[in-house]
């Protein structure tokens, strides 16, 4: 028997437990959703749920209400508990390669002869640019999952969400969803948590043209920490000393 077969069997049985709710001994309520889960699966993975199931009214009733959380984010968190993943998968985040986007001004460019009498374009050729992605980027989804993992101390989920956010940043940096996702990053985690903030700052530093967008300018004005981190990174990258 290959080693992958027992793992596949285990993961399949865990997923079936989540879908069926069989042998459930804990209920998680969030918004309109009711999740029948299992303490043996949830509690060892989160200090919050471990403590909730041992003390207080949650321990007596077997019901935990997450009234302050987004129902869809909680659903994906629970999906992770049982499958070590959540949708969309890393393999579904396609990295887009830059392509040349013609500049309309170049269509009627003037020509002058060079030293050898050949025609030479007076105007510079357009620089490679990235196509603007269409469809959902899931930027904000990954930011919310990272935040809830930080809130409930779920290390594996936090690492996975950080990886997905980084992959998305490489592929969808020009997406209209980016400003909203950055707002989520800077409002849902403490200032000391730089996991996603470092990705955001490096993304902007590598593509300063993003700051031409009014939404990005508004973010820089709203979050002093974002502006400071970007300034600090650019100063260091330009050879300055920071001590």
C-alpha cells in the first residue's frame, strides 16, 4: 500500500464527518449558519476553541456563537479544519505574465533618418505592462481568513492564507479588489502582525504606479502605518541606513 493511500482515506473520512455531522459533539453558530463539528478535530488546533470547550457556558451547552465574525469566513475556517484547505485552492490561482499593451499615441509616430539614412522611430516604444485581471481575485477572502486565523490562533490556516495572498498579489496586483483587500489587512490585524502587511508594502514598492489610483492614495492617507512602512522600505532599498 502506498503511503498516500492512508492519508487519502483519513482526509476522506474527515470530510465525510463534516458533511454528515455524524458523531458531532459541538455546534458553532455564525449568522444564519449552524455547523455540527467535533471537539477532537477543532480543539487541538485552536487555543480559543480549546478553552471555550473547557470553561464557561460553551462548555455546558456545547454551543459556541461567533456573532462578530463573517459567516462565510467561518465556513471556510471550518472547511480548513477538516480538509487542511479551503476554496479557492493554491493551484487555482493562476499567475499572469506581462504582455505588451500598445500605446495609441504610437500609431502615428514620426520617423527621422538615422546616421545611415534608415528610418528611426522618434518616439520610445511602449513599455511592457500587465493586463488588467478580470473575475474575482479572492484578495479579501484570503485577508479575512488570515485575520480569523490570527484571532483564534490557528497557525496552519494563517500560513496557508498568507501563501494564497502572496500568490494572488503576484497575479492580480492590478485588480480593482486590491484597495479593498489592503483596507481589510490594515483593519483586521494588530500593527505588530506584519504577515500580510509586508506583502502589501513590497507590492506597492515594486509598482509605485499603483499610487496614481485615487483609492490607493486614500489608503495612504488613512493608514499612517502603511505610508510609514512604504517610506521605510523605499529608503532601505535605495541604500539608506535605518537604525
